[in-house]
């Protein structure tokens, strides 16, 4: 069978099952679950894959499930859909707990299921060389850190995010490349997709300034004011901003999470959380070092102490231009569109854990339309179900056909162009090497 016929059969199978896909999307949307709590959503995806006759592995990264189909005579292409929702109590569709899919991950699961329908029900996989791994992956959003710390302390997970955990557990060992689409509002009705996605990575910091309490009226001179240390540190961070190169897209965000107890007492302890984002690993590490210096400057000036807990959040995402080109060409020919239907280069200071995987193997991360409002906001809404739930699935399934048709020549081209930054072991070592607590005591100076 020629490639065009395979693609046509695949899309027909998806079209014939669109109501089933919509039903799954709606069900997941009505039952949103936060990261590493997605037991119901995992089960739903498991049932959906089993309905296609696939053997399913669940609990793949604490929650989450996967199913593989195809043959061993070629590479494995993964299609990923994220399971987790957000907490956004202002959203009109949020549950009693405030949970809602305001990042549109329910659409990713619809895409994942529909692409599986297309490739399995049409029977096209038997005409291809290699296999497809359908992965419903947990916990993409970097939130809920107290809960995740509990899971880590209980030995249930090792990392903060689903893809990191899955990678660590060996789930990606048999995968050669990844396809994923994510909803976005392109703010222009003529734009169908934002293609070559790059994202910042980030380092997360938990900081504790430790001073000494004293009566704020009787004897403030006997205290060491931790709030003043934090204030100086924040000022020092601001003075660093002019040293950040535009190309590195560095963002430093901070909040104060604990800030003294009583106004008549000099605050002895102040806690902060910070995120340092940047477009490259080098810029991430360099700007993180500068921020640590600024934090220590606050402690030094007041003669107090600061503890800085550093953790790598996510690594920067650099998506495979070769994978994107296949996806774009499928849209152009299937929908009869020209180059003006795309934003080609799309760099953002947002972050995703697909960035971690992109350091080990080629990854595609497409931004696709079909919504109004903004991601993570109370006005987020899917307005075009065909564009959000069906179209990206067809495009990813057809991209799989491009990759694995004709002795998987397409996949070979993608792999030949790719230069890994890390092996899996090097990645795990990198994460470990850059996690730790640095304590600076300014009282000794
Ligand atoms: Zn999100
Ligand atoms: Zn998202």
C-alpha cells in the first residue's frame, strides 16, 4: 500500500470514532486530577487502550499508563499525552476542590487516544517498520510541592515530574523519539500551529534567612532582622537583571512564603521560593549562581545566615526541527494550507518536563489552537473541538506513518540529525549534581 493510502485510512478510522474521542475528552475534563493523583484518569486511558486490543502497563510513573503496538523491525515512536490538571478555583468549570483542566491536558489525552485509534483500527501499523508507544504521562505541572515531597519521602516517586520519573524508571529506554501536541491560543484565527518550540528550563530554590528575634520596641539592636536580609537580597537580584543576556531569556521570580510572626518582634526567620529560568543549561547554572550570591549578600549585610536549597526543575526544551517539518507538511497537504498558517519559530520562557527528554532523544512539541482565553487562566475554554481533539491526533498519526514507512527512512533522517546532550545515566548524574543545600553564615564575617 502506498503512503497516501495509509494516511487516508488512518484519518478515516479517526473520523469514524470521533464521538468516542469526544466522550473521552469530556469525561476527563469533568474529572480533573492533579499530578501524581491521576488514578481515575489513568484508569480511563487504560480502558480506552484495552478497548483497542492493546496490552496496557499501568502505574508507569506512580500514576500513568502506556501501551505499545507494532513490530521490532524498526524504531519506536512515542506519542505522549499529559494527565494532570491545575488548581484554578476561579474557573467556572472547576470542581469543589478548585481543580480544572485549564492547561488543556484533557485534549492531549483525546489526541493520544485518537491517534491510537487511527493507527490501530486502520491496520496501517502492519505496513510500517517499527512500533508506537502510547503514553499517558502524569504530573507535568510543577506544583503541589509539599505533596510531592511526601511521595518522595515515602519512596513512591524519585522526581517532581512524571516524565522525569518515567525516564528514571526506564520507560523511555525502548523509545527513540517523542511526539506531543499542546493547546495554545495563537491570538490569530489564521494561525493553526506554532511549530518549532523552544522553552526555558529552570532551577527552583527554597530559601531560609535566619536571624535573631528581639523586641522591636525595647531592643531592636539586639535582633538580626531576617526580613531585611530578604529585602536586600531581592534588591540585589534586581540589580543583576541588566547582566542577563536577551538571548538567554532569563527570568527570576520570587515569593516570600514565611515572613515573621508578630509585628512587635524583629523577624528571626523568613522563607522564600524562587525560580530561575533560562533558555540554555549554561545560562541556567550561571544565573542561578548569581542569584545565590545576591541571597548571600542579604545575609552578609545583616550578619545573619541563609540556607539555599537548589533543585533542577526542568531542562530547556529544544524541539526537533525535522519532526516538526513532517507534522507541518501533513497539515499543509491535509488542510490545504500555506506557510502563513504557522508561526515557525516559537521560543517561550515557559517550561515543560519534555525539555528533560529532549536532551536525550528527538522530541516534537507542537502548539495547536482551538481555544479561547489563556492557559492556566479562568477564561480558558475549548471552542473548536475538531481543532483541539481531532486534528492534532490525525497529524501525529500521519507523522508516525512518515517516520516508519519505507524501512523507517523518515525516522532515520530524524535520528541522524539529532545530537544528544546526555545519555540517561549522564542526565541522572546531572540532576543529582545540581541538587543540594548551600548554607552561608554572614555572622562569622
Ligand atoms: Zn500548564
Ligand atoms: Zn500544559
